[in-house]
C-alpha cells in the first residue's frame, strides 16, 4: 500500500466515525423531542400542564416554601408573574395578547409580565413605557425585578432609599 492510499484509508475511517457520531446525536435529539419537557426550564420529570395555556410545566408548587419569596417554581412563576397566568386567574375574556383588561397593569409591569422568562410565548411589540426612577436618588428601578417601595403619595423609592427613609423593609 502506498503512503497516499494509507492516508486516504485513515481519512475514510475518520469520516465514518464522524458520521456515526452525528447519527447518534440526531437519534438522541429525536428521543429528547418526543418526550414532554417543561417549556420554561426543560426538565422532563414530574410535569403537569398549565391550566391557563395547556403547556407542559414542572409540577413544582409543592416545593415552594411559604413566605420564602423564592422564585424557583416554574408553575408558580408562570401563574403569578405572567399575563397568561393573571389573565386566566382573573377570568378575562379572549386571548391575553390582546386583552384590554390586562392593560390595567402599569405599562412597565404589563411589559415585564408579558416578556419575562416565565412566558412560553412572549408579547409581540410590547408598548414603550416611561422607566421608573427612585424619587430620592433617581436610580432606575426595574419594577419587575428590583425591590422598591411605593409611598402613599405615589412615589417610588429604591430599596436602599426606602430603608433609609422608612426603616428596614419586611
Ligand atoms: Zn420547569
Ligand atoms: Zn399560561
Ligand atoms: Zn386579560
Ligand atoms: Zn434611591
């Protein structure tokens, strides 16, 4: 055998191995897709369907510890922190995507509820809104994710200003 043909043979063997590997990967992907998975975190065990939109989701509300404020339950996050979940819980009519009652939220919260990672389907073309700033230090407050407090006269305070002003938050 010439050097050249040995080289070709090695190359051929390498390509065959490569092809087998790719075929195995495709097989595994197919298997993965046929199994239902939580539409939020991708887990495949202990699933249920959401009441609001019928998507597969972790059946994990039981794990939630009351008053812990933990946001580690897919089911609870979708139910509590999305337009889809609120729309269903409040018996609104029609689709949440074009529901006028859901628009009653402050626009910043409406957008957050409609576009955060607890959604299976996000709001198309979310409306623009005026960001919220701390009344005292003028730092941006992201209402969906930041801690803040709202004074009785309607002013927002970031966590640290609120703490200074009103004492430790509970
Ligand atoms: Zn999940
Ligand atoms: Zn839903
Ligand atoms: Zn609604
Ligand atoms: Zn502040």
